[in-house]
C-alpha cells in the first residue's frame, strides 16, 4: 500500500508571494479534511509540491476521498518515495513498484523522468532509456508505447525520488481561505447549496444564513438545511450557520402588503438581514442560488428589486445555469438527495397564486411603507434572537 500522496495544485500556486498564502491555505484545508480519517499524517511542502505521508497504518480509501474534497488540489498521486542510492537501486525500486501495483502485467508503458535535482548524474532521457530497458527485462509481459501508454511511469528525481503512475483528479479551484469570506443565503432547495459550493471553490470561506418560519416550517426542514450545510462543509470547511426566525416578519408582510408582491418583499428583508450578519462577521458579499428566469422572483426585474436593498455585492454563481445543469452539479457534490426531501420551505407556504414577474421598484417601495410601524423592531428582534450553529463536515457519511 502507498505510504504517501503527492499533491499537484494549479498554476496559481507558482505566482510570487501569493504562492505561500496559497500553499499554507491548502495545507490547512488538507489537515482539516484528513482530521476524521483513520491514521496519522505528516504534511510537508517542498519545491512547489505538497506531500502527505502516512505514519503507520491508515485508511487509503478514506484519505483519498477526503482529499478529493479539497479545493486547490488538481491531482492526487499515490506515490512511492525512495532514497537515492544509485541507478541499480532505482531500477529495482521502479520494478518493485510496478510489480506491487499492477496485478495484470500485460500493459504498455512509458517512463517519464523529470530531474528536479540537476546534480543527478544521468539526464532525463538517459534515465528513461535505461529504466525502460530494465523494466522490459524484469517484466517481459510489459511493452513500451511512447504515444499512448497504459501506464505512465513517472520518475521525479527530487530530494527523494518520486515514483508514481496514477493521477487521480482533485476538485480544482482555489484553497478555501485565499479569497475572503461570503455570506450564503442557504435554503433547503437544490440551488443554494450548489451556489455555496461554487463560491467556496474559488477560495472563499462560507458563512450561511437560513430563514426559518416555525411552525409553518418544521424542525425537520431546519435539520435538512443543517444537513445540506454539512455536505457543503466537506468542501468549504466549517460553516457558521445563522438560523433566523422569520415568522413574524413574514406574517406581517402577508398582512400589510399585496399578496402578489409578497415573495419580492420577503426576499428584500432576507437580503437586509443577511447583509447585517455579513457586515458583523466581515463577509465581503452575499451569495444566493438564483438564476435568471427560474421563477417569478428571479426575473431580471425581480433580481433588480432584491439587489436594491443591499450595498454589499450579491454573488449569484448560478445566474446563467439551467435547472438541469444545477442538478448535475448537486448530484456530483452530493447535495441532491438531501435537497429533494419534501420538507416545506418558507417561500412556498406564503406564495401567491400570481406573483408579480416585473415588479416596479416604485410600487414595491410604496408597499413596504405599509410596514413602517413595526418592521424595524421586528428585524431587530429577528437579528437578536438568531441562533448560531457551527456546522462541521461529517466525513463518515
Ligand atoms: P433554492 O433551491 O436554493 O431554494 P429556489 O429555486 O427555491 O432556490 P427561491 O426560493 O426563489 O429559489 O430562492 C432564491 C434564493 O434565495 C435561494 O437560492 C437562496 O439563496 C435564497 N433563499 C430562499 N429562501 C431562503 C431561506 N428560507 N433561507 C435562506 N435563503 C433563502
Ligand atoms: Mg427555495
């Protein structure tokens, strides 16, 4: 079994002083991802490479799976690290590597040597040729194919010699923590967890806010949101989730405003409250799962009306996605099954039969004046009574 992984990360890692930030954040996220995995790991960085070495027994599959959730990782290579003790020893090590890892030897291969340590006495080409020859002699079933080999035998001559043939894709993106923090409006639907995932993928740390409307929305609906946050947290790291009791505000809007404007006005209050929390916790923007035209509250006019109440930028990473594309991502990241559980959501309970699709700002603002008597107090109470849940990923699930 492999005792180490070589982690490949994006080109961005190479640039100037950002490189250290990038690498440190990546190592931080790798540690977080490996925390629940059985085994002990030593993580080191060296010449634009990150190595994860297992100290003793560990769960290979679990480790691999955890690493596949770490943004910034482009490739995960199970690697054999061997000391440099002359070419004969290297040839033996490479042959032992192939022998151990390929039960079926009837395969084509190519040796691809990189000499990061220039003091090594042979050139890359010489190592390629000499190793190829030794492999052919030791394992006669194997054949050379320099164009489309089934096994690319990578040999990198560094402080230790790295031997690997498999590059398992990572999720790409940038390590969380390299690009500030954002406040996700997280509902129990399909879209917002995907939106959170996409922004976190760009290196943004995620906080979240959920608007809960008991008794119209049940404890189970809230649990569903926590469960979704847990899945997103596998990628983003822990999420501070604010649960806001939105019932009184919603009822008050229902009582005072035209019903066809309900959704828009409600969304405007959600944005206002989310922005308050965002500022309080140094988030640099709000994140929603909206996409143009998906529902009445997501037409260009409706989005403009929602946008108007916040000063912070609102990031809508799904803006140009079709529903089917969003579902595709949610299946890939593992939120879909939870999102489609049939618990009610506060927007569907108070929804009007014929919501406005082209709200005029003037009209909406006028309707909101009907709320002036109590709304400020209600918003204040909603903010003060919000519950904070620290949601940690549950890797075992
Ligand atoms: P989703 O699948 O994310 O629920 P949706 O298609 O149901 O989205 P809407 O209900 O119009 O769309 O909500 C649009 C966006 O507003 C959501 O993606 C989410 O970011 C935010 N949102 C809606 N309801 C809530 C809520 N109860 N709590 C927090 N955010 C919400
Ligand atoms: Mg929704």
